[in-house]
C-alpha cells in the first residue's frame, strides 16, 4: 500500500484503496478556475484491519467522521469474525446501502451475474439498483458536507469500489467535474485494490456463481472507467441527472446543492 502514487493515495496502515478525492478541476465558476478541495473528502475500502498507527493517521488527516455504507448483512458477517472498528476521536456513522441486502462484491456477483462479463450492462443495472436504494444514506452524507465545511470525512463500503464510487461520482459531478475525469478517478480503484485483489478473487471463486471462472471474478472486482461512464449516462437517462436525483430522490433543495458546491470547491 505504501507504493501507491500520492496524491491521490494516502498510506493508512490496515486500509486498502485509501485516497483523497480532491484536486480535480471543475467546470463551474465565472472565469475563475475552481477545483475540488484537497484533504476534505476521502474514500477507501473497509477499515476492519486498521492498526493503531493507521488510526492515528486518520486523526492526523483531520478526519472527524467515517461514513460506513455497508449493509446490515455485511456488518453481521463481519461481527462473526471481528468487531466493527470504532476509532477514538472519530465518529462512525452507519449509512447502509441498502439496509437489508448484501452488496459486497461476492453478492453482486450472485445477484448480477452479467457483471462477470466484459460489457457494462451488469454494472449499470447493479448501479441503478444501488442508486435507487441509497437516497436516505446519500442524503445524510451530503447534508454533512453542507453543514461541516471545516471537518474532513471518510466514506467507505466493503471494497471502496461500487457504492463508494457512486457517492464520489455524485459529489464530483455536482461540483462540475467532467464525466471523463470522474470515470478516471473511479478507475484508480484498480490500483488501490491491486495488493488485495488476489485474495478477493480467490474468495469470489468459492461462490457457485463464479466457481472456476477466474476471468469473471477478475471482471467482477474490476473498476473500469467505461463502467462509470455508463452509470453516469444511465443516471441522466433514468434518474433525471445528478441534480434531479439529489433533489427528487434524496430530498435536497437547490439551496442545499449550492451550499455543498461552495464547501466542496476551492478557487485557484
């Protein structure tokens, strides 16, 4: 994990795929260059194996809140092996997506078997279902960004790929980042999970839906830019775009969205 390019990756002992989503240029602003604030919003895989050194690193980064997108079944399975991590000085907010269905990579493999193919259709269908089950949780995260401009936060699910990738895409798109850049940011998970991928693939191959299908397992854990581009296209076609989804589905007002943009962006 220490060999990952920084920025955007930040080495945090015991957490894979940890990175800052700041620094990307925005198309907003009347002639004044703007970009996503650095050191404000971080994303990662789940932190169950974080060390004391890693926990101190989170505090050193100024992270005061961790948003955990894992569902109740995922948390229950984790608790059978180890306790859910609570880090001193950092508030954990459970915002499950969905509440009662397991959306870990292996369960997506079972529910959306075409995600194991090379096309984008399976991921697009899975991501549409995730978006439709996420409004209350995504709303809570976005209201935090609206109301806490001086506090850094971390957002994670299991691998930090699908659900975390979607909320990250919504934030970046709302702030005026181009789809191509959003898709490239999503694809960084290919690098972020590289050291963990063999273990995940091995686990996926134990699932009946993928048994013996190594290529399918590799596709399942992939984070290809074209999957995010397809998801953003679907969002506009089926869910009335980013602003439409955030106002109609998540119940945010246009004033809320303006405040979030203001807090997320920095000039220069």
